[in-house]
C-alpha cells in the first residue's frame, strides 16, 4: 500500500492559470474536489484509505498554493473552476471518473456534471452550500449569513470571518477520530484562506445551479450529508433539499460538514460503500452521456455563460 500511496505530482496549463495536481493509487480515477481553502493535500489522510482501490486525483484550485493565476485581479467564477476540473480530467483519463466534492467542491461537482456529463461516472455531493435549493425564509437567512462572512473578512479580518464560517457550516472540531490532530495553520494556508474569502466564497455566493441539466444526470448524483444529529445548519439542509429535488436518497456520512477531514477512516469506508453501491445502480461507464459540443475545451466550441444573478 505504501507504493500505491506514493504521490505523482504534475502540472497542467489551462487558460489563465497553471494547475498543480497529484495522482496516487491504482484503479478507476476518483477526483476529489476540495472544500474551502483545501488544496491538493487537503484530503491526504482520506486518500490513504482509498488508494488501494482508486487512482485518487487531487489538485490546487487556481489561485491556491501551487496553482498560480496569470491575472490576480481577474474575477473567478465557479464555471471557471469546473472547466479547470474538466480539462484536468481530460488530461488524466479518457474514461468517466468518480467524483467526490465537499462544500464548495460539491457545487463544483454539480456544475461539472451539468456542463460535462460525459466526464462524470458518479458524483457524491457532500453538503453543497446552495441556498437556492431552500425554501423561504431559510433561503434568505442563509444568503444573508454567507454575505456576513465576506463582510466580516473585510471589516474584522480572517479570524472573525472563519469563526462565523465555522458556525454557519456547523463545523465541530471535537467530532473527530482519536488519532486525528488539528495542526496550527501555516502561512500558506492563511494565504489560501484569504484567497478563498476574497474570490471563491463570493463566487459561490453568486452561483446558481443549472437544475434542468442536473436533473438530466440525477441517477448519477449522490446527495450526501454528515450524520452528526447536532448539525442542523444550512449546508446540510441544502443536501436534503437536493435529494428531494432529484428524488434521490440522502446518504449519511460520518461526522459533520468536514467529516472527511476529521473522521477520515470511517468516511473513506463509507465512501467506498457508496461508490460500489451506486456503481451498480448507475451502470457501466459506457452509460454516461457522451461529451457534447458544449463540453469541449476552449477553441473547440464556445462555452455557455456563467449562470449567476446580479
């Protein structure tokens, strides 16, 4: 297993950025779309328990860690990130991939499958922060609290914003496996958090899901949420609403919003179960829709505009 877990780093030039990525393990490709400020190493502990069955693919989103962007002032939308993920998958494999996305990574996964359905064999979307799925007045309240995180960062700094973010997402650091430590944040992580709050959190706030396209791939989407009964915050409610909208069961995973980090052993075991079960339900990779004209990279066809509201 030590050989399988050895990381294979590489980089990929994409329009406006260079993506750093890593592959490790053997078997079908499993793309991990990180939450928050998570980079290619954000799910290393989780991946240790998956590499004997999957080729785990992780990367630094543009602007984070080792993925520099050409124009730091350019606006980044979630469709930019999902297009990056699409090009990364195209560079690594010619087959539809398994995809796991957490938090903002779940939003990226949903955008990826709506724009590039032929590249996704199965998507596990864990607690996507998508207030549009909620009914009023919770939708308005969740949107207000998202905005408050961004406002706090601008007015009071990183620590205040992250305290608000943790409360909003229902993150509990005490709900973790005994051997999981909470490391002190390093300077590079603080830089990633600042980038996330400046660019990616507002992009998530602006983003709107393409529900007709998502409905078209519903049987290959697994809405997921933490099984911590004390977590009744809005990302969990978004996952419940997604499951209801797609007429899919809501699948429980160990822990809360960041259970993949704090309970990686149990989380990985559950993820393998879900992928195996859903693989049978969804059918072979050949059943996934072929890439259409709208799925091609820049230069092959024009991409649709970002689905946002002013």
